[in-house]
DNA sequence: GCGATCCTTGAAAACGTTTTCAGTAATCGT
DNA sequence: ACGATTACTGAAAACGTTTTCAAGGATCGC
C-alpha cells in the first residue's frame, strides 16, 4: 500500500541503495539522480523517518524538558530552541514536568528510549542536585537552573547579581523593609534569594524571605496571607514572572497602592509588566539567547563529547519602572 | 555496547519473542514474566522506540501545528493537547508556522514522513481553503480555524456570535462609531469580522474594519496609524489577544483615555487583561477544552476512520470589564 | 483414554531504511 | 600499455524490535 524505497527503485530502474544515495548525499551520477528524483515525484514517495532513524542510529531528535510551557519564560526559550532545532534538521520533543521530580525521571527515561541526540533540561532543585556527570545517557544542557558544578553544560542567568541589583535599587529608592517571595523548587530561586539576602546584609538590613510554588495562584495566595499580617514589608522582591503576577494581584485585591503602600520588583520582562499601572520593575532575562545558547552548547557537546564542561552565565537587564518608587 | 532485547533474552534464558511479550501485553507465564523483569533490571535495558515504531507501524505520535506557541492561546491549547497525549502514551511534535503557508506545507510533509498517528492543526486561511478531504495521509483535526465544511473534523469557537456579542455590548454601552481590527491570515478573524459587521448592520451602523498581521507589534503599528487619523472611531473590536495588546499599547502611547476616548473589546482572556487599568472586556475562549476536545475528536477519528466529519463549536464567555464604558 | 482446544513458547520473518562490501567501468600516471 | 586509483552501482547485511507461524504440553469434554 504505502510506497517505499523499493517502489521508487523499481520505478527508476535502479537499486534501493542508489535511491538512498540519491536522496542523501552519496555519490550518484547526475543521470541516475535525475531518474530517481523523477521516480520519487511519480510515486509520491515519502521516506519513513522511523526506519531511517533505526538504521542510521541518528534520531535527529532533541528533548526539551521544562516545568510548564505556559510560563512565558519557558515559552520564549522553547520557541528559540525549536527554531534552532528545525533549522538544523532536528525535531523537538517537549515535556512539561510541573516541577515534579517523578515526572522529570519519567521523561528522562523516555528520552533514553527515544535515543535522543541530546536534551535541554530545566530541572527542579531536587533533581539537579542528584544529577551527576555521566548519569545521563545523552548529552545534556541545563538551562535556567543548574546542578553541581562541572556535571553538565549549562546556560543560566547571573541570578545572585540580579537579585542583588533589585535590592540595591529598592534601597536607593528609600525602602528598608524589603521582603522576598521565592519559588520553592528551583535552584534559580535560591540563588536569587541568596543575592537578595547578601545585598540586604551589605546594607545592614534584615531579610524576610518566604517561599511558594512558582505559579501565579500559589504566589497570590501566599502574598495575600503575608500582606494581611501586621507589620508587612514596604517592598517585595519576587523571584519570577509568575510570582510577580501573583503578588501584584494580591496587592490589588488588598487595595494596596503600588509603590505607596508596597513596592514591587521582580523577574522576567513579560509583555504585560509595562502595561499595568504602575509599570513593574523587573530583571529581564535574554530568553531568546538562552534558548539559542543552549542549542549551541548542545551541538558543540555532540560534536566534541569529551570537551570540558562549560557554563554560560548571562546577565539580566534591570528595567526600572514605577513600581519601585521612590518611596 | 547498547543493551538490546537479545541481551535481555539471553540474561533471562528465554527468546526475544518472550521478552517482547512480557514487556508488552502478550500471553506470558508469571514465572517467565518475573524472570524477564529481573533481567531488564539487571541489564538496564531500555526499549528502542525507533525500532518499535518501525516494526509495529504505530508511531504513537501526534503532530501539533500552530502559528506561534508564544501566543498564549496556542500555549494553553498546546499544553492541554500534550497532557492528553502523554496520558494516552503518545508523543507530540510541535511546529510553529508563523502563519506562513510554505512552512505549513513543509510541516505537513514532515508529518507524513513521521507517519504520525494524527495531527492537530491551526491552518492559515489560505491553507485551510486549499485543504480538501483526503488531501492528508493522516487523521487531522483543525482547531481555532476551519476549512471547507465537511473536509475535516474541527473544534472552533462560535466566532460570529462572539464578534456580534462584543458589538451588541458596545452599542448597549452607547458607542456607535465602532471600528474593528482583525487578523489578516485566519478564517477565525474573518468570521469574527463577519459577526461584527452583521451586528453593526443590525443596529443600523456602518462597519469600519481593517486588517493586520496577528501579532502585537503589527497591531500596535496599525492601530497607532489609525488612531492618529482624524475622525477615529469611539470604540475598537480586536480579533485576538495579541491584537488587543497591540491596540491597548497604541492607545496608551497616544495618551487616549480608555474608555473615555476609546473603548476596547477583544478576544482571549489572557491573565494580564484584568490587571491593566481599566480591565479589558474580552471574549474568553475555553482554551483547555479546545485542546482536550481536539484530542478526543482525533482519537475517535483514529478509532473509526470512516465516521462522518464532525465539527465541535464551543461558545465564548463574554467577560465585561471597564474598557467598554459606559460611554 | 483420546481428540480437540487452549496456553505458552521459540525460530524466523518481517518493518523500511542505510551502509558495507564487492565489483565494474572509466580515468590516471608513468 | 598497464597497474593503480577513482567513481559509481547493486546485492545483501544490518538496525532492534514485533509479529507471524508452528509446535509442545497441558487441560478439557465426554
């Protein structure tokens, strides 16, 4: 029923080997190549990629494992990854873990079974810490979050510096009681928290940090609880775009004036952050470049499996808007 | 090097056929099944999915072809599709066409070569119109946009009704010069425009419709141009969330008060639309249900290839907010 | 007690390619 | 002119599974 390479070979009057070579880049005379191409058109032949992958042992597939594609950060990174992948003739398998280590493990096993060429992975902290060099059967680049030094290639933000920059700016604007709400599951949030705490210490201030699940709903609930307590902070640092949105929602629900009652500074320059009133001060991550660099690192790792582990640290860009004062 | 089913068979002291059956759902005695499972654990065997797919002729793969995953509508739909797919033991290949018919054609050919089990596709108008029953070698469900009636299963919004509902509401709020900015590439935008125009006619009003590429940047540019002209409309209907964002940006850049100088009503209840001031009136699409229904239709089509073509029409929910007045 | 039926099992044949291995014809160097 | 390359080509062997197919042994009905 389905037309295979044998049918093309018969139609072109050549062997299947010649058809394969004509379609790939084997040495074939011009005359035969033309015959084969005509036969392909005549028969409507479509190569079977499963067969091709099995025989050639090159799946040309990369896995992309993220927490949740609905987080605009991952959306943007994934788009960059896919563009680079398709441009290189590769296919992407996208997996959402919802920050669940069990699902991470499941998808990593799936990647093995797919015999992927490589994987780009944003692991939870728990998984990242347990992930040592050589654990994975395929080249892997960690993004956004990274594990123990030297275990895997990675491309991350300079999170501590970015967290500190937000604190410095808030202090310069006259705030001193600066709280922080950080994601509970990622190393990234921890680093941002460390930068936040370090900067506060440098200014002789005390940190007040809390944690929540890294999504808008959980952040809103936690922020609402916190802000209703007596003696709430004057300013809040939020460790990613989803948490920032949740906190902004909570402030609005409690009718807190921003920045009068509460200043807000967060991460991820999502398109809505300059649409609300006041605009929100954020550290913008170079999302497209993160994706592109991850693919570059992955390709280079594939080309040279034994080269030393590399870590690309990108800087965030602090975008100052009305939400951070002055006090 | 890599451990295959032969190694497992040898370790378990059985044939490869028995291993295959033990791993799948063939009839195997409990004793042997246990031996096989022990051998699998001992050897660290991982089935090779390429080989499995080739031999079984079941790729268990579905293609998802959308305009741009960064559009929150597609992000949400895709997440629903992927959840349903993985729950059914299927994998998803995601493709972004950027509304380019050439890329659509390319990805459709890729889907053929992948021998996908089925495809969920949001085609441009050009492609949808050229897409007749039997054109595609695989079961296909169209989402968001649909082609000629009866050609393919589809799940769409009742776009005309939704477009009309926005106009009715604007008229009820006292607006009469109601312009519309619609995406240029999708049938969906056209249907919304038709509903918009029909409702205006019903009210004895004249439509003023323009078109733009369905992304925020293009919409902002077009809206800025339009709103700077003399005699601009009192209200604008925007055919999707990206265009709504662009128009809101343009209004803000021109310092137009919403809804005082310009009322705004659009599509897609994206999370930011109730965060801006004023909140934006929108028709909310049931994004998760669109994805889930599409998968359901696809699975049912696969189970019964010859059943009549079905079209699921979902209703939008109009969310009234401050951006639409009263005048 | 005996044929029919059922349940398990293994050997071997697919699945649709690419790649190896030879072999032929043509070209080259001297 | 002759051996050595070089450039193509086809037959056949992979690739790692699942799925026949046939057969052995147990169970069943009577």
